[in-house]
């Protein structure tokens, strides 16, 4: 079946190229049938990609080791969940996932716009076809997921244990959905530029796609952070690693885009800015995909020079050149239709928020590419670390959070200054109260930046609550409805606005968690023998006993050996038990001794975290298996040729030896306050995005429409 | 103030802000950066961020200390490293690592917790 | 062998799907239809803005004078859109009922 898969990709490539040609021809000659054919070509690409993807998944699920990819990345003892997700752990498989998602999104948007945007859609089809063709070309030409092995091995290499974590497996599809989602507004922006229809129509048609992409990308970033937090290395959720930054940058610019398109929809302003932003977002998304594969930047994720780095670079260069060229040539069509009425308006503050977000992105871009920049300028390769990023990002983040509170308070076009003063009384009071409370009852003053952030968060939450309150009150005076009904109606009819406010609240809560956990965490590294204890952050931690388990650990990763510890943690009347462990996977290296290889393969830390609303207690263990070195080497010599079940017995005996008489183990304990609010805040933001993206019911619209059109029509006849 | 002058003023303010940001970027990054270098290039007297491979057979865990030798990616000369702190999961002989510290008496004394190990190849044809 | 066969079969299937629309020849793109759809969308967006402005006024963000001025501007823009719509639909300005 691998041949069928390869054929699907080859035909898909040709079909994508046809889509480009047919759509452009149809657009230029105004022949609808060619446009329709081009659109169908994209539908075909989607069908072929899905088919290819299904074939690949099937191969993984039945552990068909004639597929090179399956032999590399899976094994018969990999749990089913990880078999399914191992597909995109490989380069080839992830490219196929990208194309599949892209073609599905393209199908969706082209189907929805098949009767509208007649001038723009064909060119958008062509752009989407080009992008799909590029990724398909990468697979057909260089990284074919359907490569077969002449002599299939009996057993696969298995999924790298570091990747056997649920968050880590869902993280790539989320990120790719985000990247792919942004290609839709990008394609329509290019189409709008080519077709000279630079009004707000391309925005209206692709707004939801941009929002969905933004949501998925944000979720993907958070999943990555969550994975980072629960894996050893640092117990932190963000390290300003180039690959992390590569996914954050398009998200930041995408956020700016979501705001500035509203300005174009309402006032016809910022046209040049918007097309530039979406081109930048898409370029950064491509760069995000590329950075993971190129090895040009040293990072914990750098996977070494790969075979497709150059091609990506060429494609990104092409995208930048075409975007810039089009924008410059179409400048006359991108003139603003209106001017800024007042600085106290949503438009002005959206522009400000855009500047801050783009500024953040530029800072991160600079820091991420600094090794290359410094090498170009001074000849030596230098890099900047987390302290530099934190120093520059913190003030910008503070301004951003403040703006998320001011934006909702304003109105379009202008706000009466006196009214503004009245409206800000409650939120400013809330901020002052928060400030006083924090100064009086907590040690928050030790970190001025965190203190400021807490106050701004209080401000934002107060603003959002007030908006909901005042809106409901206003609605009640207009319609006399009851409280709950008025609130439901208010948010139901203004989903974009109130969904947006909810997102702001979520982001504020997220920053609350970030500020608290980064400034006020407590950490200790200790060596303990059973019975020893230590104190951290008011907690008493006692190492009760060691554990040793074989074959089948709680995280479902299918690990052979698991050495761990059981610790009692007490504070006041509270008591909980933590069981961190370390998994040792067998190494396939034949040069190691028969028993040593069980201990010399990959090892992962299975951290135990006690989640809490006020603070997380995080514990990791590093058992000292050095004491077993002697017995292991003895066993290597004695049992060099023993069959598998005898080996298992020996390993079990060694494990029991560790458990009954464990040498001191190294522990790292971290108590970080309010970390869980980062995830909660993110969840609230996602919820808000869903509310904002949810389509309004047609019936209600029609009723309102006829009411208003009657009124406007009256005036028309009077005019 | 007439609208045209208002716009000019806003433009000036925006450009000034951009200039300030750029200056902050350039100044802080060049002064706060650490130089990446190879093990064969380290000299005593200043701190380096060294990238290299862990020499096979050189890893010794003694209590809290980790000792190993680090060599150039494409070379054989190696430098002994004394490290305390968190050891990342992928750390293993033959792997590429990044560690910051200073050369003292012939041993590269590493900063605490500065050891970073690159994830094993996920995206290259093995 | 399997590859070549699959190639042929898939190519044939795709070619059929892509060729079907091409049988309907000579349907010119009507510029009017596009403009109609775009103007309708713009009209709905404008109505939403009028509603939002009223809500903003009731919530106290806009004083009565400010709101009147904004409302006036928005309605004028709405009227303009309706005029352009009517011109395309070839009707004289009356109370607008929508399709």
C-alpha cells in the first residue's frame, strides 16, 4: 500500500499545480468554469492528502515495519495512543499532516466562499495551491513518508521516550492547525491585492479562520509550556528557546492582526498595515515550521542540519518578495478611507496595542536570531539568554496588559472624556484596593514588576466585569428583561465584543500566573536517604521509601524499569504523597552488555506535581544507580548469552536490590505560586475565542435587519 | 492643532518610540550576550558558553558532582568539565551539549544549572 | 508496479472530477453579482455599528451629543450603501425589504 500512498502524493502535487493554473486562467479570462475546476482541484488535493494520511496511520497502527517511517518511530510495544501520534513525530509525517490540514482548511474556506468574493477567490485558490504544492514537493522530492525498506526489521526503534507525553503529542497538530489557519487570510489578502478589491471583504470572509488559527496556535503554545513544566530540566514552562519563540512570534503578530482588521472593517483604515501584518504572520508561521527542522540555531530542540532547510528558506524568501512587491505596487488601492477622529477611541488604542505586540515580536525575533546577527556584525557567534528576554519583554507585557483593560472601556470613533473619567472610577479604585491589599498582606512589593502586573490584572478584571454589568443594565432599560435574560441576550447578540472581553480576562489571569510563579517561586536541590526530610516554603517533606517497578509505569509510556521515591509532604493539617520516578528504557545499542543495556538507554524523569489553586508543589528525583554498577557488570559477564526471561529475572533482582537498600538520591523541589492560573487563564481565553467565533443565528439578524432597514428607508424617502 | 500637524506629531512620537526600542535592543543584547565557542577555544580568565559533544566513557557521577569531558563537534581535543546542578534527561555520552562557565586550573568549572542537552535527532534521517 | 497502477487510477479519477465543470462553457463572470454580495455584507456590518453605537451611548461611553453625531454619520453611510444597492437591483428608493 505504500505505493498507493506515494501515488496519492504525486497526483496531489500535480493537482495542486493545476489548481494554480486553472484558477489564474479562470480569473483572468473571467471564465467561471475554470475557476470552478480550480476550486475542485483543491478539494481533490484534500481528499488525496486525507487518503495518504489514513494509509500512513494504518501502517503505524498495524506496526508495518516495511515502512521506513514506522521502523524508525514506532515498535510493537508502543502504546496505541503513541502509535497514532508517532506519525507526526517524524519529519515526513509532520509534512503530510501540514498538507492535510492545509488542504482541509482550504476546502472549507473555498466551499464557504464559492458564491461570493468572485474576484478574489480564484487568486486565493491559486495561493493556497502554491503553498500545498510546496509542501507536497518537499515530500515527493525529498522526504517521502512512504519510503519502504527492502528488508523490514522485525522490531521498530520505538518512539523516543521523551516524546511519550500526551501534551507533547497533541502539541504539533495544534501548532500546525494554527500555522495553516493563518494561510487562509494570507491567501485572500494576496488575492485581494492582485484583484484590486482591497475593501474589507477579504477580511470578513476570513476573519473566523484567523480567529480559529489564533486559538489553536495559542493552545499549542500552552501545551508546549505544560509539557515543559512537567518534564525535568528546569521545572519551568518557558525558556525562551528558539523553537518556543518561533511559535510565539506568529501568535503575537496574529493577535495584532485580529485587532487591526476590526479597524479596517469599521473605518476603512490601516489597509496597508493589515495586509503587511498578515503577510508577516504567515511568513513567521513558515519560519516557525522551518526553525524546528533546520538546525541553524542552537537550541535544545535543534535537530541538526536537515535535508530541507534550504528549500524552506527559498520558499520563505519567495513569500516575502511577492508580498512586499504586491503591497508596493498596489499602494494606490490601499489608501485609508477615514482619519483618526480622536485619540480616545478604540481605533487609536488598537493601533497602540498593535505597536506593542509588533514590538514584542521584534524583540523576540532579535533575541532568537541574535547568534546569526552577532556573527554577521562582529564575527563571533554570541547568544542572549532568558534574563535578557525577561528584561525587555516584561515592560512591554505590562503595557500590553494595561491596554487590554483600557480597550474595552472605549468606543469606536470617539469617547466623551467626561464619560471616560466616570467609567474609569470603579476599575481604578479596584486597582488601588488591590495595590494596598498586596502591600499590606503579602510580600509582593519585593518584585515591583510583579506588583504592577497584579494591579493591572485587577484593573482588567474590574473593567470586564463592569462592561458586562453596564451592558446588562443598558439592555434592561431598553427591553425591561430580567437579569439573566438580559445578560444572555447581551452577550448573544454581541458575541465578538463580549467574547473578546472574555479573552482579555483570560489573558490577564494568565499573566497573573506568570508574574506570580516567576517572581515568587521557591526551589531546593537536596540529597536524601530514606527517612531524611527537608523544608520548603513551609512544607515538611520526608523521603519515606524507594520504589522499583518493571514494565508498565503509570504514565503509560511502556517503560521497562522505573525507579522512584515516595515522599510525604505535610503543612499544618494538610498531608499529601508525591511519587516522582525515573524511567529507564533499554538501549538498542548492541555494543552494551546484556544487562547494562537496560540501564544505559534513554531515561526520562516522571515528575510528580501536586496542583493547587494557590501553589504547585513540584518534585523530581534522580536515583543514584551508580551503586548498582558493580552488580550490573558482574551480571553482564555471567549472563551474557541468557535468554530474555532470565535477563528479566536478573533485572528484577537488581531493581529489588535498589529498592530495599537505596543510596541517597538527588531531589529537586519547587513550590511555585499560582501556576495553575496560567492554564486556567488560557482556558478562559480559548472559551472567549469560541464565543467570539460562534456564528450568530440568522433569524435574529433578519428581524433586526428589517427593523433597521425600515427606519433607514423612511429617512431615505424623506431625504 | 490642525489635523495635518497632529498626524505629523504622532508620526514623530511613533518613530521616536521605535528608535528607543531599537537602541535598547542593540545595547542590551550586545552587552548581555555570552559568546558561543568550541571546547578547543576556551582560555582561562573569562566565561564562555561552550558547545560540544560529550566524550564517550568520560561521565562520572560523584555525589552532587558530575564530571565529564567535552570535545569539539568535529575534533578530538577535549576539556574536562566539573558541573553541579540539574542534569537534563537526554544527557548521555556522544550527545551534543551546551554549558556555560570558566576555565580554572585546566578544568572547565560550569555555572550551576547551565547544562543544556540537545534533544536527540527527531527530524533527520538517521 | 503498485505505484504505477495507483498513479494511473488516481490520475483518471481526479481528471474526471476536474473536467466536469469545464463542460459548461461560456458562463461569463457577472461583475454585478459580486458587488451585490459585497454591498449586502457591508450593509449588515453598518447596521451592527449603528446598534453598537447606541449600546455604547446607553452604557455611558458616549454623551448624547457625541452619540447623535456618530449616529448621524453611520446612518448617512448606511443610506449610501442602500443607494448603491438599489442602483444595482434597479429599483427606486423605497422602504427596503431584503431578499
